[in-house]
C-alpha cells in the first residue's frame, strides 16, 4: 500500500501539471476567439461560463503547481461548477450550434474534468457521461437534426471523448512503469547491499583470522624449531589458548539459533578435550548480541579455560539489561585481563582458583 501510494503521489501530480497546461492553452488559445465573435443572446451566460471555467483552472493550479493532491471539497465544488458552466455555455449557443465551432466549451470541459478527477476514474467516467449526455440532449432539444448533422456531431463527440479518455490508460501505464522501475531499483539496491555486506564480512573474517594466525603461526614455528618445550606448562597453556581461540572462531561462522552459547560451548568442548571437567549453566532467554561483542565476551572465557588444570565452571546469564559470562577455574596462578571497548572484565584470585566475569551492558548499547 505504501509503495502504491508513493507511485500515485508521483505519477498523478505530474499528469495534472500537463493537464493544467492543456486546459489553460485550450481555454486561452482556442476558446477566446469564438467567444469574442459571439453575438447570440444571452451572451452573459457564455461569459459567465468562461469565467467559471477559468476560476476552476486557477483554483486547481494552487495545489497542482505544488504537486499536492486537490482536496476532496475543492474537487466536488469545482466539478459541479464545471458541469454547470458546460450547461450554461451550451444553452447560450444558437440553434444548431452544438458540436460546431461556436460550441467552444464542449472539449474544454472534458480537460477540466480530467484535471479534477484523474485519480478518481469512476467519478471521472460518470462526470464525462453526464457532460456528454447533457450536450447531446441540448443538441436534440432545439430541432430534429438531419443525418449530416448527426454524423458531424458524432464525429466531434467521439474524437474529443477518445482523446480525453486516452489520458486514463496513459496514466495507468505510467503508474505501472513507475512501479516496475521502483521494483527494479529496490532489487538492485538489495543486491548491492548484500554484496557490500558480504565483502565487509569477508574483510572482517580475514582480519580476525589474520589476528589469530599471527599468534598461532609463531607458536607453531617455535615448536617446530625446538625453541619451545611441549612439556612446559606455559607452552601447553599457549597451545591450549590458541586451539580454543581457533575453535571459537570456527563456531562464530556457524548458523546457530543462539550464537553466544554456541561459541561458549565451543570453548568448553576444547577444554574438555584436554581432560578438564567443565560444567556449563545458562540462564535467561537468548538476546541479540553483535558478533564483535560476542568475540570480546568469549575471548577472556577462552583464556581462562585454556589455563584451567582439571576443573572449571562456566555460567551464562542473559537479562534485558546485560549479558554476563562467568568462569571459575583452578588455574593455579593469577590472570591479568583488561576491559575491552564494550565489555567489562573482572578477574579475582582465590588461592588456586580464578574467577573471571565478562559483562556487556546491552541496554546502554
């Protein structure tokens, strides 16, 4: 509905500007000369009708030139004035003057009705039918025309009505074309957006993988060169941390209903592969957590679990205000962690146990 209204607000104002120009040119360029040479009484009725139609054009121009819809009250009033002016101008014609050069108002009234009722097709057809019926009735009222007069009147009426009614399908065609153009443009924008998002995601993943590989590759090189002893506790902790971070990174790219818990579970699984007994508790319903925030939340979790010796307890708490991940593990030494851009980290040591808590305030973000 919104798209259809937007199209209507674009097509109809443009068509009305063209119709306003046509009505003005026809009235001032083609109707003035027959009216100046008019010598049949009552001439005042013809002048009053001409003035009324000119006022209708001026009233419509107030909204048309600003590309605004004409108010319904103005449309109803101006339509009634236009039909009354048509009847008045036709009544002022001499006998046999209908559908001939003195009948200056017949074609002009149709353009005024189009200007007023372009977006109200049933009302437009009704008004045009009333206008044509009234003109034919007055044509037959004065005297019985012969065949030649009937044929000439039919040609004028058919040609004028055909030209004016052609505006309606033209308007609908433009509306359809505009809808197609908007649809194609929207699809093109959608494709461009998807391409940009995919390229941005690819660049982000390359940066993240490069960051992790930048830490992992030197570690592997030192192990291969014999510079590090695999039996050393610090070396084993570094290897465990690298493996946990890579496992969490792979989990980040998975399509999971709860990405945060999925990534935390990946860290837990890697710790359990080393023989660490880990318990995981999750509280609260899933909330939307951006990938960058998930990365900052799970990084200290991976570091704590990588340093755990035999057991650890992980808890995930989600509320509308914040998201917290806490890890209690028998690290045997203190861990130093600092706050990131969006995540607050608290790390306390209790003997051989370390309690780490990462918190993201979702409401403030």
